[in-house]
C-alpha cells in the first residue's frame, strides 16, 4: 500500500512536504473510529502500521486539484482520501494537498 499526495505546484518543495503531512493527518481525522466506512478505515490503519510509503506528486494548478478532489469525492471510491486546505488567513483557504491511500493492486503492473 502507498499513500499518494497530490500537491499544489505553486508551493516550494518543503511546503509541499509539510502540506502532505497536513493532508495525511486529515486522513486520520476523517477516518476516525466512528467513521461508517470501516473498510477504508482499516485500509488506512493497515497502511500506517505496515507500509508507511508516501509518494508526493505535482498535481498542477488549483483547478486540476479540484478536479482530482471531485473524482475522489464519489460513493464509488472505496479508498481512503482527504483534502487539506490552508487557513483563510494564511493562503485564502487554498487547497494545497490531497492524500489517497491505494492498495498494491492499483499501482502494480
């Protein structure tokens, strides 16, 4: 399993890494023990306990990131994911990172 991070291209490398960490924490907030999707929660904790691999990708402009978020925000998406927005005060509420945990069957050929 891997956690893929889609980062805003206008941030520096270090900022993209920090935003990836923020989005990763959003995963754990979103898929807390009370979350109804137990499979996604189990996959997230399995990744965190046994894999921990992160892949940080350039997602391009904000519009491209919004398209990724729109694609993931579907009832048909079985994978744990979360988006992180910076505060309104810091960056005008900009979407800076999206985290998505995927099983090996998705990225392995």
